[in-house]
C-alpha cells in the first residue's frame, strides 16, 4: 500500500512538472539563464577550490552557455534584431579584422575581446525577452538567500591569513586571493576570482533588499532581515568604497521614488528603523567593530590620497569617461587591437603583464578599437541605458519601484563597467537583462483607469511591439 502511494506521489509530481514545462515552452532557456548566473557566482570558486588545474579554461565557462542561449533563442524566433544588438555584433566582428590588420595581429586575442560584444552583450536582450517579472523577483530572492553564506565567507576571509584555504588564489596558489585594503587586512573575494566580485555581488543585492522592504509581500521576513544584515556588514568586511557608494546610490534612487509616490513614506520610515536597528545589532559584535575600524582606515586614507565622493564618483566614474574620450587622440585610429586591454588578452596571450590600457573602461575600449569603433561601442552602451532608464521612470509613475531600483545598479555597471574582467562583464549583462524583464508587467484595473501611455518595449526587450499600460 505504501509503495502504491509513493508511486502515485511520484507520478503526480512528474505530471505537475511536465505540465509546468508545457505551459512554459522556454523553460529550458530560463534554466540556461540560471546556469549562466550560477556560474557567474561560483566560477571563481571552481577556479580556486574545486578545479584549480583548469583555472584558465574555466575563464570561458559561461561562453558555451551564452552561445547556446543565443542559438536556441534565434531558432525559436526570440532573438529579434535591434540597433543595439546588431550594432554591437557588427562592431565586435569589425574589431577582429582591424585588430588583425592594423593592431596587435593576434587572432586569438581579437576573438577573446570580440566575444564580449558579439556573444555576451546580446544576452541582455535574451534575458529581457525570456524572463518575466516573476523570474526577476525569484532571482532577487535567491540572491538574498545566497547573501547569508556569502557574508559568512567574506567574514572568514577577512579574519583569516592569506595562506588559509578560504583565501586560496586562482589556480590553487597559496599567495592569497585578497587584495590590499588596509595595513592589517585584505579585501576578501568571496566565491569570486577577484575582490571586485564581492563589491558587485552585494551591489547587485542592494536593489532587491530595498525593493522587498517596500514590497514585502511574498518574501520571508526573516530572510529579508538576514539579507539586510548581510548587506550592511558587507560594507566594512569588503573594505570597498565602491560598494559603499553603490549602496548610497541605490538609497538615493529609493528617496527619488518616495518623492514621486508619497504613500511610500511610511514604508521608508520602516526601512530606516530596520536599518538603524540592524546597525545597532551589528555594532555590538566585535567582528563588526574590527571590520568597521579597518573600513574607516581605508576610507580615511583613500579620501586623503584620492578624494571622497570626488575621487570615486568624480575622478573614477565621470573622470574616466572624459579621460577615455580626450585621450583618444593618443591612440591609433583603429586602436591597438580588440582584446589587448583585457587581463587575459594582454597578459596570457600576448605575454604583457597587467592591463595594457588602464582600468578605465572607455579608455580601454577606445584604446583597443580606435576612435570610430570605440565610440560606436560607447554610444550603444549609453543608448540602451537611456532607453531602459526612460522606461523604468515611466513604471515609477505607476508606483512600480523594481525597474527603478535595478536601474541604480545598472547605470554604474553597464555604461562603463569594466567588461574586460569576466565577473564585471557577467554582472553587467545580468542586470541589463533583469532590468528589461522587470518592465514586463500585466495591465491591471487600476492602470486601465489611468491615462494610457505607450511604453516602447521594442526599445528594451521586444523590438517589434508596444505595450499600453
């Protein structure tokens, strides 16, 4: 009898699962996007702890997934051409020819650099087309769950010597994966190959934490509180000014949203109280006090040498944009060759240590591809951000905070995120796709009563249709 019940239960589960797949013909593509995201999070862990001997080929572990998603989406008619995607693919392929003919002359380096534009960038539109709002929210909840072990890991790395296994470098090196933060402590990389992964992960988490405090329906309250504590503790533990300012930017976006919809003021008070309470709780822990001291030391030292907000936002972000364009006169018209500005292209394939064209993304882009192709790439990246920003602001007028809050992370990482670095590239692609997908909402009665506004979905996730909301 028990075996019969078990058999019926298994059969019922299979039927439900099969029915769910039948209702969603793109279930496999959604699974592929999740695999891409999981590999983004755990790629560094594979290269450090699981398969250190394969650390170099694992750099490209997400590329086959990206290629499969593009091919399958195209076969199903989901990969619809638009000026941003088509333009970037053309520029990427053109970059290969100019690099081989006029630049460094190495086809492998050129192909490695071109894959950023021709293989990964189109995924923004694939994610935006295949995912829906519920998928975005599910990924946000998963990120909050993941933030708890991630925070514990970076705490272990923060307090452990660089020779400890948690700080093992890529390829199994014992020199440590941490990056200089203060005199006594290193910036922890978490599950990533480099410390920027920690900054990007918790910066990616911030919009979801803020969103769920304003829209707590359907999310576990203990999970939300735990993720909030992890987000706050990650600031001193990461010893990252970039993360600190990223969270401030998300807070500013939240305040702008409140100014547009005063009914959220009550929830803002709740969020403020929750944040203050979390800080009080964390301040009682010795580990947090030590980390805060290290972060303050880093903040003070960096402010003296680089400047505070001016140094991070002015010189590093806006200044990097200006310098990339003004310095273009010093570069060959066709650039030095796509791929040479990446750490892999410059160091491993050409034998030149370090980033050959600096850390500023626009400077790298123009230095690699020249003024003509380089500015084309920059304009396309800016263009898609402007389109998403306009659509997100329209959704905000209806009280929809999710696209607007995701925009706070997107505007830092898509226009001039350091896409020559695999982790930064991955987060830029994911946030671009999620921001598009979050704009796809169903019309409800309240919206029907409002004055219809046409949202040009063709400029974000669907190039052929318009959605009236």
